[in-house]
C-alpha cells in the first residue's frame, strides 16, 4: 500500500482536561515543516492568505481513521479526507487539525473550540438535534457484532451477555445498543465499563476484566487486527442500523464552513477520490 507524503506545520497546543498535550497541524506548510503520510492522491497545498481559520478535531486513537504513527505523524482515513478537502477549499478556509481524545471532540464543538470533528460518528437522532452531519457519509457500516477472547464458547448473542461486562465508549452506537437491550430486558442486564482506548480494552478482555466488545464489522476487524486477532467474533450480527453511515459532525453555527466542506466532499465522492482513500486506509471501498 503506497502512500505519498505531505508537508505540514506542527505545533504543540495545551488541551485542558484529559489530554495534557495535543498536536495541532495544518495540511499545508512551509519549507521547514515536518512531513507526514497522508493520501495516495493528495499533494501539499497552502490556503490563501485571507482564508478563514477553522479548527477541526479528530480522534488521536482511532486507527485506521485517525491516529499518530510511530514517528508522531498524523495518519488515517479521516485525516486524509480533511487534507484533500483542504486542497479544494483552501481559497476560503484554512483548517487546523487537532488530535484529541474522542470524548473531547463533541465538547470541543459545544464550547466553540472546534468548528467540526471526525471520530467515526454514526447517525443518532439525539445527536442530530445538537450537531449537523456531513451531507455525505465517508463510509457505511450498518452491522454490529460481539467480539470476545478467542476460545470462549459462552458468548454468541446479546442474551449470552447477560450479567457480563461489555467495554465501550460513551456516545458510541455500541453503548446505545447495550442500553436499549437493558431497558427492554431488565432481568438480563448487561454491565458496561468505559475504559480509555483500544489498548486498555484489549488488555482487559485478555485478563478477564471485560467479557466483550461490540462494534461495527469494520471497526471490529481493524481493532482485532491491530492486536494480533485476539478475539473471536459472533457469527451473527446483534444489530443492524437503518443508517450505517459514518460522518463528520459540525457546529450548527458553522453553516458557511459546512457548505464549503460538503461541496468538496460531494465532489470527492463523485470523482472517485473518496472511494480511493477508503480503499487505501480501510482496505476496501465502503463509501457506497
């Protein structure tokens, strides 16, 4: 898998709360900038001098969507999309991209720190009341499965999770799946824990602290591969979303920025760039 490099400008920025230090970057840069791997078809671009600055948050630990590699360089599908969008709207907007903890992303939109955020956000009606979804999903992942330590035979479906502990993240659709199950089956309650990041989740499943993890087929595959396929996965899906799209989210106060962003994203979908980026970073074109 060949990836070209882009020039970026990198500075440190203090992030109050969970992360002591975040990384702020723009998808264009000066001659003395560091390099980072980005996309197969994207070349470096610089926003015009009068372009409006906007800050966009993305998850720091969401491989293959957004993450920092071993050289502390930004990589990932969502990051590559942002860089390509920047190439197309640089006459209007200059995006600074901040890698942050997933739980900080929507808070950042709420507080006005971020104009938009990318964090593998699925569609939820209550979320749509607060934020605007990108006009085009960046991929579709409608079916959800249970992952559990390889060799276990006692986990097959939601009913088999009764009394067991599922690791998840607040706000994910997987959390909603469990909460909805508990509301409908009060005598078969599934316990929820909220560990910080894939590494903690994988360690907890391996040592028996957590029994299972619920995720879309794409996320489950990527998570499992990242940690040497330590999980078996349920044969049947436990949930199928009516809208399995993954989107960028925007502040409802950033209508002009979203209009420009959406136009670029639609163009990328139509000219095949989005599908190529998805194939490069996710492993196959899942944009349809």
